[in-house]
C-alpha cells in the first residue's frame, strides 16, 4: 500500500492549497487512494509565545480540517486523513 503525505505549518498561507490541490494531485500521480495531511500547530492558547494563525484557534483548525477532508474524500474518491500535531508551548504545572 502506498500512502502520500503532505506536511504544512498551520500558519502557512498555502495551508488550504496543500490539502485541496497538492495532496489530491500526489495521490493521482502515484496512483494511491490513501493520504495523510499533517499540520503542525505552534500557537499557544494565550498567544504569548506564538500567535499564528490569527484567524483560527486550535479547535477551529481541527473543525476546518475535518470538514475539508470529508469534502475532498467525497469528491475525489480517496481516503485522506488529517492529523494536527500540537507543538505549542504549554505552561508548566508547577508555575500555574
């Protein structure tokens, strides 16, 4: 089985393009029906250390990815899964 993977940072201006255009094209070129869209999230809840993307919080990003993947899978007849990797800085429990 062949799986294509596309990786983007959550604050990349080409985030939507990577999911809706690039990954489906990679799947057709392989050919493969299985894809993974990895998104790396750096924005902390308070926006103290990193504040991008400015238009979405983590829950909104997860909802956006889930909905976009459903549409692409239905329209393209493929099996793409999105994964959000939370790499944001977390407050230490001892400093809370």
